[in-house]
């Protein structure tokens, strides 16, 4: 795995070094006061940059409303240390608020055993990281596994199953959202917003599972959007983001996962729901088309493999 960042501008190299330090410092603060040995002696074994900044195809156009995020894999020494609320929330919040970090930072946290098991299974998301990732922090003695390619037939079968299951769940959430919105009262509008959030989350999960065989344990649709758009630029224009009003609407949808269910302060009107429903439907249709492209490619590979036997 590479360790150099020479392909990045100096500013982005400095930001990554700073973010790495914040993550390590935040983890140390979260674990040193604990009594359990596995926690008190817990270690960050690796921090790996993956995605567009590792591949050199990032976009940095904040004036047009789009800027690629930093995507980081953090590998820790014990499964309990992967808990975002327990060990990573404070560090993530500090990074989010720090003006020295000029873009969003997304982290996923796993153990080495989890990562290596997925690499050995040939799951695309993880084999891509093993191939393209860049080490920002590394404790010697914890190597990544050697990727074992998934058979073409298995890949086709898994992707097809994910597609059928998850696209059906997207459609179900959208139908329920439309039914709720039709009632019109504030409680129903909040339900509709939450269900549109769920449709969005499921659409991105569908795309990531079909194309990468992995989706992080997250309800943050901005994070899921970043991962999906980093793999497929044709998903970017689904969400208008040049105008402040458009960005506000997406944030309203993002907040719906918690606030639409639990906060009396959450407000959304029928016109806003109508716009969001249209955007989510566009996302759903784009995801369907892209997933079918991928499944067609996998079917061809599976057929070629059968023919060669």
C-alpha cells in the first residue's frame, strides 16, 4: 500500500496530516480513562485514505457547490472501539468545526479482522482500498490480507440479490412517504420527510452494495452520498447544490432521520416535500439504471467464465 501524498496539493497534504493527528489525539482521550484493558490499551492500527483523493480524481469546486470529501478508513484493535458514539464522536465534531480543515471528512471504523475478511472474500469496496488506498498512519505488524477475487458467478448472484431487495425497499419508502404527505398535517409531513430520508439512504445503500458489496453502518445520507458519488460521477447532478435554498433542502432531508421523529421544532411544508420527492425519485431512477449497467457487466463476466470452463 502506498504512503506518499505527492499527487495532492500541499494544502490537502497538510489537512490530511492535521486530521490524522486530531483522530489519534481524540482516540487517545476517549480511551485512556477507561478501565477495561482492551480499551485502555486500545490502538489505532491504521488510518487509510481512500476514494477520490487516493485515486487522483477528486473534484474541488466549492464555487459550484461540489467538493469531494476526504474518506478515511480507521482500523482499530478491538471490535468495541468501532463504536462511533463511544470513541469517535468528539474527534469528528472537532474536525467538522475546525476552520483549518477545508472539506468534509468521512470516517469508517473497523477491526483488522473485519477488513481482512472482506478483502479475502473479494468484496470490491475493500479490494479497491487495498489497491488504491494510502497509509496515513500505520503500526507495524498488522498487514492487510491479499485480495482473493470473487468468482464472476458469485458476484452476479450477490449483486442481483442486493438490487432486487434494496430497490424494492426504496420504492416502499417512497410510496409510504407519498401516502403520508397526502394527509397534509404536520405530523404526517414529518413522517413523509423521514420516509424520504429512508428512501434516499436505501437508494445509496442499493448502489453501494451492488457495485462495491459494502455499505457503512451509517444513516448519514451526506456521507453515503459522498461515497456513492466518489464511485460514480453520474450521481452528482441528482442533487442541485449551487443555490443556497437547494442545499438547505438537502440538509432538511438529512436532519429528518432524527428531528422529524423526535423534535416538535422540525418544520417542513408540502411544497418542500414535493421538491424532495422529485429529487429522491430522480436518485432512485439513476441508481436503478447504474445498478442494471453493473449487473449486465457481471452477467457478461459470469457467462464468459462459464464458457471458458
